[in-house]
C-alpha cells in the first residue's frame, strides 16, 4: 500500500505525518508552510510574497508586482494534487531564505508499506 509521508524539521525538532492520498499530503505541506509564514488571510499572503518578489524597476518603468499565490484552504480543497504541488513549490521558492535562517525544512515522499 502506498502512503504519502510529510517530514520536516524546525530548529532541530523533527516532525512528520502520514497521509493516505497524495492530495492530503500536499494540503498538509501547504498548511504547514502557511503556518510557518504566519499566513491566515489575504493581507498576510500579499505581505509574504511582496517581501520576496517585488523589485525596484528602473526609472520610468513600472515596478514588478508579485502575483498572488493561493493560500485559502477552501479553494485548495478543490484543486488536484498536481496543482497543489505547484503551489507548494511556489511557496517554498519564495521562502527558502527564511526557511534556512530558522532551520526549517519540509518535504514529502511516497512510501510503500507492506504487511
């Protein structure tokens, strides 16, 4: 039987969870990184991505505005596991430096269990 395992560490403490579906594991990964980034509404989501993705444009050009990344758990529930992994990758990409500073690591892998 294949299960999905989310495993991570935060400041030296290990944690993990086991999920029967890939989608459930992806949802758990996104929820964990949302908690790490302290995202619980649209304003905090925009703050998190603006910190990482906006840069100063040359004089006379428009600043690059970061596109929102989905954070709402109700909307995420409607997505496929493939869509969820893309969202998780986007959040991981913009937060890697904060993750490294706090020794936060998060990963997920399929595991085969035999009886």
